[in-house]
C-alpha cells in the first residue's frame, strides 16, 4: 500500500522544466544559400534543401534517428490492407511558429501546392487527400503503390513537409519565402540570400526545447575560407573539406574531422548521348570515359580514401540497389575504344560543369579525360543556378552530378532514368515499361528483380559514369559538444537540430 501511494505521489510531481536555450552555433556552409530552400514546395532531388528544412519546418513523417519514416507532426500513421489508403493522426501538441495548430487542412494544402521532385508522380498516383477531421488526414491512392511512403515520407521529396495554409494564403507565395513560418525547432530571424541565415530556437517545438538558442548558417563557397574560419574560431562547423585542408584540420589540436556517409554517388551525366550526332551517342565513347578515370586516386586525393569507388549509379546502401564494381583504371583501353568509335585523336567534349562546389574533383576528372583525348573546359556555377540549369536541361557537354537524398533504388531511378525524372535527359522504352511494372508489384522479391533489371540496362548502356559513393567530410570546432554527425542515418548535415549541444563554459 505504501509503495502504491509513493508511486502516485511521484506521478503527480510536475516534470522538470526544460532548460532555456543558450548560446550560438555557427556553420560555414559550402554552398550559396537559396531562398527556395525555405519553402518545402519546391524541394529538388538533392539533400541540400533539407539542411534548412530540418531547422525551420517539420514533416508528417521524416527520417530521424529512429528510422526513415519516423512519425513527427503525425503521432502515428497506418496503411489499409488493400494498400489504397494511408491515414495520419496528427500530434495535438504540434504548432507553427505563430502559435497556430498544425491541422489536416495544412497537410492537404501542403501536398496540393507541392511542385518539387517527383511531384507529378505523387499527384498522378494520389486520387484524393481527405480531411477526416482537424487531427486526421487520409491519402487515397488510385492503385496500390508500395513506394508511397518512400516518396512521401523520406528526403526523396519534400512533399510531407507542412506549411501553414492560412499564413501562406494571407502573405502570398513571395511573402512566404521572404518571411517563412514553419513548425520546426527553429524560426527564421533573418535571411540574406547567398550570405547568411539566422534562426532562433522555437521553445514551443513539440519534440523538445532545443539546447542551442541561435543557429547561424554562413555561405562560404571557398573551401580555404571555410577552413581558415574554423581554425580562427569564427565558425563552429564547416561542411565539405577535401585533400590537404582535410588533413590539416585532422592534425590541428582542438579541431576534429568527421565524415558523414550520405547515400550519394558522384557521377558523370552525358546528356548529349541522346543526340545521334554527338560522340557520346556511341556506347564505346561512354565506356571509354569510365576506363579513363582513376577512382582510387580521386578518392584518396579528395576524401582521404574514405569514399567508395563504384560502377553503379545507385548507392549500395539503398534498398533494391544492385552493386557494381568500378571499371578498372585503363587509359590504354579507353583510347582503343575511342579509336574504334572513330575518334583516334579524341574529340572536343565542350563544357565540364561540376556540381558546386566540388571543383577540385572536377578539375582532376577533366585531367584524366584529357589524357585519353576527351577535351573539356571547366565551367563553374553557384549551386542554385547549377541545379536550375540542370533541371531545365540547359547544360551540355559533361555534367559532374551528385545526389544524396534518402529513398531506395526506385526513387533514384525515377529522378535520373525515367522520362518524367527531374534530371533525366532521355527515355529508354524498356526502362519505362519495367519501371511502371515495379511500381505496381507488391511481391518484394519480384519487385527487386524488376529494379535490378533496370539497373543492369543502365549499366550495360553506360547511361552514366559513376565514380564513387561519397564520404562527406566536416570540420568541427572545440566549442561543440554534439554536432549530430550521422544521427539521421545517411543524412549529410547536422540533424536533428534540437539535439545539438555546446560545451558548458569552464
């Protein structure tokens, strides 16, 4: 009896109040911050926007330390036995930065206005978004689709990230991008496009009160500048270090080198392969590019040997991926293939446009191609402009691409190898037919076989020239207790932001 009374007494005690957020954590960001990353509606098939989304916004479900489809704004989700209906029960404590509750109306509105990666696919397959009541929403599919939660509830798209309907309608689309309101752990204080983003902790965040009061993202596209700022203590974390600078940070007392392992492959995209007049139209020329590259040498020079050379576009860690060993480094064979294709003296391949800011890697790739006779001119762009140009198919020549969102082999194939893909330049009818079949196939083993067939076609046709699965190197300064490296498995950046911690002052 005494034990029962004691238990009741303990349960009646109020929970200890969370400590107020304190301090500032500053990042040196390797890219130019784009205004559209503040709005989930236009999320590209890349991981960069999620660097911002995880702070300012929240999703019904999203990748978290607990798993890929972790309930977030939704406290739970369920699927009907026939695979046609997905129901989400919203968390009663979830609210936007202006105090408004997150409702089913916001969920439907966010889905309807979504126009980013795989938007057409999602809208084509979802028959209706039904508001059951303010706290429940149902997605009715036109037919069973085993990948609905992979496309909707991971970083394969931004479709599950929720914005406030009333606020967006009040201020308009442009007004929302200038002064975004989300439901994430941090609210925007100021944003200067291309310069910096300043955010403060939202103490009403449902999951927990963030530990750090203020987050500052500073755009520092130049790697030398980032490394110098880290050593000087001007920033606490920098993204993307390579080669000698990574070695230098590793050797510097008080600093540490960390490696996130995103599901990203660096590769060459050859959009002119679809043009019969282009040298790239010949399979032997595309194969020659593969043999021309010393992947082990590139890996060592750029990422201290921490990346993984590959011959496949789909990272091995993704579900349904088929592993391919990289081609051998064989420049003599590359030259023979070029000669057989009618280019014994090589050819002018035009621009080599790299995924910013991996410029030193692209320069080394250009040198390897030059050595076998494929001549290119490096053309650099800032990140937002590059992604827009690639998406709108304005880039020619050779594109050095990189993509590292979550998902599986099907989400990655959709982006790069189907006619509706956001970065796809051409169509292979056999791939289209297989892709439609796998999307309807409920038997996992049969579906895997179909996706493996697609990857084999991509490999046999040398549609892309994969280089390596990327190790993404960070530098972390002495003030940081917890930087949240790889806490969300496969995510390139710090997350969840509410779990960050600074060291206590001595």
